[in-house]
């Protein structure tokens, strides 16, 4: 890969982007008027390279630069390789789009635990490792879900996640409690939703709402986005929205001026509008 260190373009990293909403985000940015340096990541390098070729062929006149790096958010070495790559080639990161995620299509304990690890623990872990690389006015966008709304959790969990004084230690303790109760198939009894997907997104929303803003510098911003029910591998073929519909709000937030807005930071978005957590 050629070094992009000298580029004046904003650089954007999108995880899990060889298909679905992540792919649509990358394509919309690449096809847009604003030139960006876009880094598409995926677990499978062959599929990632194929996605890049497809997007470049569809938009041959793009003013943006599109590159690839392998990333499995659940693999510590893969994450560290990405961090080192960014340090060497870009030196900073202007936008992080945490899109990679999975759904508990079956209710086995192993699947439930994978969902919790991928959608919460690994997203938080990756974000924390990239904080030092963020530019002074960087943006972090979490692709979440309306299914992660607080009202999908039991009252005891709602009370914890809705507390503006929630600490990082309390949130991680709750997440670890969910892991343990999932292993015992007693997560519902502990106040969590039946769906591990819903619970994982609720935890991620709380992290984005209460914890992450305190870790950012004064001009950095973070947002949580519900893309809606989209026709992707996760959403299924009968969903109401296209993947392009799902990409619209993340792309909208990226294209907003890189200027701190206290009314938007840490908020939850759907269809370009702030919604309740």
C-alpha cells in the first residue's frame, strides 16, 4: 500500500464493509463529491478486495482514494495489525465507522456469546485502541439498532443504562454479568432481553451515550445510528429498506462539517434525526 500520510483528504475507516450497510457507506462516500481516503475492512481479504474493485469500477471518476486492510474485530492480532498500518500509512484517523456486527440467528449459547463479543466487547476494544490516532476533530459512528432501545430491556437493566452517572466500570460489570447469565441461560432472569443482539446494542448505545464522550477531546464527536431494517444478510430479504437507505444517515453524519455540536454528540440517530435511546 502507498502511504497516505501526505494526503489532505479526510480519512475514513469502515469495519465489516465488504457487503451490506458497510459496503453501501463506502460506495456512497466514494461516489460523493467530497474527496476522502477510505479504508474498507473485512474479515476475508479476498472478499474485501473484490468489493473495492466493484466500487471502483462503478465509479471510475471518483476523486476519493479507496484502500483495503484486513480486520477481524474479534482477533487481537488482526486489530493490532490494523493499528500499526494506520500509524505507518496515515498517522491519524478522521472518521471511524464501527459497522461490523452479527445477529443471533440461532439461540445457542455459543452464538449468543459471539454476538455479545462482536457487537459490544470487540467494538469497544477497537475504539479504545484507536483513540490515540484520532484527529483533533474526529468522528466515531456506531452502527447500532433500534432493537437496542432501553425499553427492550428489563427495568433493572434500564435503570443502570439510563443513569447519566453510569461509569465505565459499571457498564463493563453489567456486560460481564450478561456473559455469565448467558452461559447459564438465565439472562432474561437478570433483566436482559431475550435477544443477545438487542442486549449487545443496548450496551453499545450506553457506551456511546455516557462513556465515550468523556474519553474524547473537546472537538471530537461520537454518534450512534439505527440504520433501520435493511435487506442485508443480517436483516434478511423481506426487510423494508435497502442497504443504501441504511447507509444514508451514517454518510450524512460524516459529511457534516467537522465542527463540535453539543446538541448532536453522543446522540442516537435514525433517518438523520435524533431519537430517544
